[in-house]
C-alpha cells in the first residue's frame, strides 16, 4: 500500500509543470512494464482481460496499452464489455442491477474474443444506453498474431475469465494510493473515485453531484460483490493514482455551479466524504494545459485525445 502526504503534494506544486510530467512519466512506465509482460507471454496468452472498479481509469489504461503496443508494431484488437450488455428485456432475474455480470451477454463476448484471436472478421455490437438495447454492429478484423484487449468491470469474474484463463493475462487497474491529510486522516482510493465520477458524470451525463454520491453506494456494493473478490486473477496490477490529481480535481469541482450548495458539510459527512473534501480544499488548483491529452485524469475532467 502506497501513501502520500498532502504536504508533499503542496511542495511539489511549486513547480506545477515538472510535477505533472514526473507523475505522467511514472504512469507511462507502468504501461511499459505491463506491455513487456504481455509481449513476453504473447505466444501462449494473446488475450488481455483488463478490469477495475468504476472510476478506476481502466478505459484510458486499455487505450494507452493499445497505443503503446501499436507503436511497437503489434496488431491490437480492442473490445469494451459495456457494448455487450444484454437488452433490458432479455436480462435474466439474476441481473438485479447494472453492476451484475448477468447483465452481460458473456457468451457473445467470449466468442468474439476467440474469433478475433483466430483471425476472423467479427460483428461487434455497440450498446445504446438511452434505449437500453443493442444499437447496432460494426465489423472488426481479427488477426492470429494480434493482442486482443477486452476491458470491463467483469473481465476477471470467473463467469467470463474461466473461459479465457489459459490464454489470457489479467490486469487490475485502480487507484490504490492513500492520501494522508493535514489532520493525519486517510483518504481512501474509493473516495477519490467518487470525485472522479462526480466531475465526469456532471460534465458528460448531466448528473448532479449529489446524484453521483448517492449512486456510489450501489456502485460500491457491486464492487464488493462482483469485482474485488476476483482481482487476484490479475497477473498485473496498476495503481492509476496520479499524485497531482487532487489539485486538478479541486479546480474542476470549484468550477461546477452550485458546488458549495450541493456538497454541504452535512451532506458530505453523511456519505463519509469529509476528509476527502478537506484534502481537496487544502491543495492549490491545477490548470489543465500541463496535463497530456492521453492522461487518465482527462477521462474524468475532459479534453482527452481518446473517444469514450
């Protein structure tokens, strides 16, 4: 378990650009290390099953990994589990909520992965979250020499991973660093992920800050039930925390209208976010020009070079 003191963050912010670039270099090295492991196992394990809880940055991590491998001349096919959700009217009784693996057309997902790995052309669905149905299909050409990256919250769940285990490397992505506040309190990674989602969901989905915080309880239950128990299936673990992150989250939270009215002391206390908000308020805001367009942070604050 890694920890960082807020005092260290404030000291590093005296040179913002150097701080950001150093943090991004650290994460780039993590991507490089993961790519090296994947390439070393490529002959036996051409599939990558990448997962992490909501707000972990797994989508950007998957895209960064794809980009890194392609720069080395490796063919990569990328799949998102989210496009394999079953239409709402086809979900079994076990699919009690959106966090359940029973919401996913697991067999279609596994079949697509295997067919791509066999070099076949495959029809890949895309899911329309507005209508709750499969919105259409697009073709993807497989390659017997390709790396197949499939990302999603259930990729290490035995319902899916057991069908891929002998030919797949598992990757688990999540912020794992703890922040020590000026009052010697610990800000846990799951609290950081709530702030990531608050900003992202406000900017891209029109959700209020309070709505995201309330929904976090259901998301956390899904993580405990369906994701955490299987993270040991991962051969590679990536901490997606960036040390400068509290500073840029502070900037974007403060720019949201009614930020103070929504996140009252009473409300954040009720949902266990008091220490987190104190930490965010005790660091200087960081402006985005220093942040690379392919940074994980941009998955949540916007301006990414990737399409989500």
